[in-house]
C-alpha cells in the first residue's frame, strides 16, 4: 500500500480480497446429504441478502463510505460460523451447539480475514459480528460500534422475517426443520415469550419451546429495529400480517400481533 493512503481508503479497497477469501472458505462446505447441502446453500444466500440489506440501510441514513463498507464486511462475516456449526451439529440452535457469532470471531482470527484493516475500522466490525445475535448491544459501547451493530442487526432481522414468511407459507410443502431450530410444532405459547412481547421487548431465544414461540420471537423483532427504512419495508411487505396468518388463532396471539403492528405504524408517523 502507498504511504499516503488513508485508513478509509485501505478499508474500502480490501472489500474484494476479503470477500474472495470468505467465499473461498464457505465454498469448502458441501455434502451429498440433500438436507445438509440445502442448509449450506440457504446460509450462503442469506449472507448475500444481508449484505444487500446492510447497504440499503447505510444508504438510507446517508452515512459515509467508511461506514457503508464496514457494514458490508460485518454482514459478510456475521454468519460465517453457521457452516461449521451445521456440519458438526446439524442444527442452527445455538443453545444446542455453539454460539455461531463466537465461532465467526474465531474464524476471523484464525484466517486473518481482517488483518489488513486498520484497527479503528476493524474493532467495530468485529464487535458488530459479536453482537448481531445477542439480546441487545451493550449500552456502554462506542457510537461507531453501536451504529454498525444496529445496521447489521436490522439487516439480519429483515431477511430472517422475509424467509420466515416464505418458510411458513401454506404453499411451502417442503418445510425445513432447521429453520425453526428443530422446535416442537405446538400451538402453545411459553409464558416468558408472551411476557416479553407484552412488554414490547425482544424475548430471549433460550425461552423458546415451540414453533409458535419462535414465530412470536420473530414478530418481536419490530421492538429491536433502529432505522425507519426497516419499519417501512416490514410495513410495505405486510410481514407481520403474513406471519400472524401462520399462527394459531387465540386472543393472546391476536393481542400480541396487534401491539406489534401498532408499534410499526407508530415508527412511520
């Protein structure tokens, strides 16, 4: 690199080699088992869409080029741990295997994927990957870490919601149990999940017992979004209604759906 190159220039120019290196790693995962290969393919596609979502969100808030490129890198890396997780455990349930964000951090370190990125840019990217699947980003984090983490968390949730609607669609005859973390196909709602949603909080995934719980956790994503574009996309696509239509009809579920829908509408006023 030239001596007069800025840290911002360095971060931007390294997207292509890092993208290539990560894709090379991901391409090593393949299986003759149709179900395992399906899940590898789904994660590859998910990562691509999250990169696109992160770019959209970054552009919507008119942030600088450094933040946009950092958001793309964080999105590229956020689920890198999913492949070895599924290969070893045949599940995406972190509670039954390993925290996939921690696996991703280990891979970043082992493969030196961000070694050429300046520290002041590398640190927020790593933290965004670490926090992307946590209940919340620590409030004492820096503004840079908070912004990048929130972009990634929104980008990830938007794609998960899109895929949930497709997965649970009545037209989908080939359900993927791994998507629902192999949870029990029951209409029951766990008390802890219902309590969190009633309080407009994102529930802990460790409280999930049934697929209905899982769908409610996804519905609760609206309480942990940070950008107007995210709410606008969910509203425009009718995501909550489509998700609600796949759930057991009870007064409890309807009230939780109603509160979530009103919350989205209020963010667009």
